[in-house]
C-alpha cells in the first residue's frame, strides 16, 4: 500500500508544481506591470521595483497553490485513469477510498501550509509593501500612520474617541491629537495636544488644552508643562495593530482587532467577512481535492488540456461564488461566516456528492 501512496503522490507533484508556478507567475506578472506603471511616475530605480515586487510573492504563491491542487488532481489522477492504471488498481482490490485518501490528505496538508504562509509571512509582506510605497511616493518615514482614529472603552467605563493626524510607531507618539470622552452617551471632556507620548505609566501629554463640559457650560484648562495622563490604555504595539487594514492583518491579529474595537455594524460585517476568508481561502485546496478526485477517476479518457480547461472553469466558478458570498456577508443578507465560506460550501457539497456517489458505485 505504501508503494501505491508514493506512486499517487509522485503523479500529483508534477501537475501541482506546474500549476503553482504557472498561475502564481501569471499573478506576479500582473503585479509587476502595475508596479512598473506606478514607478514611472516617481522614477523608481530598477532594484527598488524588484524589492516591491518581491513583497507580492507570498500572497500570489498562495493563490497559485489553490489552483495547483485542483490541477494536480484533475491532470495527475486523470492521466492515471486515461492509462487505465486506476482501473487496474481497483481490479487488484484497491478501493476507491484507498486511492482517494492520499489525495485528500495532500489537500489538507497543503491547506494547512497555505494558512501558515498567510498567517506568518503574507501580512508582513503587505505591510512592508505599503510602507515602502508611501515612503517613495510621499517622502514620509516608514512606520508613520496618517489620520489615526480609534474608539476605545476603558476599564472606567468611559468611551474615548481618539483622533490624531499622525502616529509615529518608531517614536511611540501621536501628533496633533484630540481625545473626546463620552460617558452614558454624553460628552464630558475633550483633550487637545500637539503630542501624545508613551511613558512607563501609559500615554501622557506635556502641553495641551482640556475642556470639561458641565451641564450648559464649558470649563477650559490650559496645560503648559508636566505629566498629564490621557486615559488611553492601548500599548504602542496594540496601537500599531489597530492602524492596519484587514488585508494587512493575520487571522490572529484580525480576531484580536474585532474583540478590541468598537465598529459600526457595516464595518464590523466587512471585517468579519475578511476574518473568515482568511481561514476559508487556504482550505480551498482541500475542497478542490475533494471535487477533483471523483472527476478525475471517471472512466472516460481525458487529455491534459481538457483537465486544464476543466480546472479553469471551476476556478472561475469558485471566485464568482466568493465574490457573491463576500457581498452577501458584508451586506447582511447572510452571516459573515456563511458569506466567507459560500464558495467552499457549494463546491464542497457538490464534490462530496460526486465523491460518495463514486465510492458507492465502486463498492
């Protein structure tokens, strides 16, 4: 049985790596064209263009892996079926499930590897790409976030709306910051300062203005020097996390963000769909393996070009379903979980139907 497993895996590896390199290369080619078109405006050196392009490699490799798994199943197993090898195996007592199990396990392992790639490398590459482009196009230091806004609810029960023109991650300070404190829906205090700094006891400002609201009056206080706590309790690391876009966060970081941020219902749905997609997309490899196995083991002969064509059809269907599910999840027509997993659910149900139908037919 080990010989059969090794033989099946060997047949899968060739089409898999071909699919990964071919489709990843196509996506990376589009990315390179976009970077070159942008770089012409700012006269970016060639080696800097290559550096920017390299940041696209992890994400686009992941896209190629999904398609490569489906292509490996359709062409690898399809070629064995076309040569009557799988028929000979079944005639020798090797069951359909015995043939399919290594393929499904390979799809599962590939899914887990892709999730690790998206969790550990892709978010860092995206952040580095954005910072490099901002640095080159706007001549702004790296690690500087513009128009920082966050809603924080402290342990004292007070809701704080923090707005700053800039946040400098390396120096751990906000520039031109305003903090509004709201208690039970009523604005009770506003703090304005040119700088908000990080110290051993939290965020503080040296100079600024404090406006306290009491019934129908406003009590202004001018602070010229000293250590004045702001009440904002997030650490600099957490502040940097909160400034990132969903696509620049890992699955773990986005889960933390959703737990620690007050969002409008629309934005929360959008972020939750992105959160579930970060798990749904890597597992496309497993569902493609589930779908491709019964299709490849059909008795009719199928050429490699036919397998490639069938692969492209299902990939297009997959992304159309993903676009539909994303829209439904973000609009509230379905839950974010169902919206993000719609393409896996549909192809998984269809693939499972074909899989068990084939298994019962050959049992």
